[in-house]
């Protein structure tokens, strides 16, 4: 009987495990907000639940197309996009607390009412927190390539991640990605071939550069890019 109880304890689902970890991070995060000024702390959206989908009107206070910057880093790209597109809402999702604080300060100084940030794991947020067919564009710029083969399982881009992106994107929504790792780029392209709901978006589109991209440009490093459009609704 004792063994059966032990087995029961280990039958916790992967999603429950993720939720528990995210909840723990969220609780720690509340204390971290004390390091920000009131106007800076207001930039970060701290959800009341990490299992309920986000309400964008609650987050932004306005109805407008929503673009998501996954792994927004120091916020260089996110802030530039918000400033250039005041008629659109931008949500940055970032895992690291120090970066979240820095982005909150930058956004507050820029007086941007259409930019918010959420501290969360990218894959969890896309799969569980974003409502279906609500995102007009995803930006995934220079995700960690985890170049060693034994670490490939840690990469953000997986078939499951593409499925989650597909679900959250609205019809004709865009997936904008860039990487400086050729092997990672080839892997992503192979996955895209299995996703008939995405096609290459041919129109010329110029985006602001991330801080990391600016460093690559100085050194003349090659950058691989893709801009994909969702061409069919999720069935």
C-alpha cells in the first residue's frame, strides 16, 4: 500500500510540474517588483493565474493587434517596435528577472503605453497562456542555439512549439525569426516543411535590429532570417 502511494506521488503530469515551477517563479517575482519604481513596475503584467489564458484588453487597456516578442532580452527590438507602431500592442516575454527589470525601466522612460512585458518561459506562455487566433505576429530573434548535440532538446523550436505558434497566430499572422547559427536554421527549416499552414512571406519588411544583431553586424557575421505567414486556419 505504501508503494502505491509513492507511485501516486510520481504520477504528476508534466503540465502540473511546469505550472508549479512557473507559480514559484511568479511568487518570487512579486518580491522583485520592489526594486522598480511604481511606473516601471506597472509595465510588467503579472497574471493572477498561470493556467488561465491572457486577456489582452486587461493587459493593454485597448483593442489593437497584438505582436509578441519571445525572449525579448534587453528590450531594444521591443521598444523600437512599440515606438514605431503606436496603433499596435506589443507583449515581450522574457524568462530572466534581471532583463525584465531592465526592460521595464526602458519602457517607462520611453512612455510607451502599448508595450508590456511578462516574465515566463516562452514555450509555456505560447502553449498555455495565449488564446487561439489572437496574435498578429511572433518575433523570435536569436534564440539560444544550444549548439552541442546533447543539448538540442533544450532548443526552443520543436514541432510542438510550431504547433503552439500555429494555434495562437491569427490567419495571415506572421512568424518572424532570425538566428546566426546555420545548423539551428537548417533544423528550423526542416520543421517548417512539415507545417503546410506556413508559407514564406515575400514582401520586403524592415525591422529594427536587436542589440545582439547590432554586434553581429559590426563583425560582419552572417544572419539567417525567415518571415512566414500563416495561410490556413487551424482545423
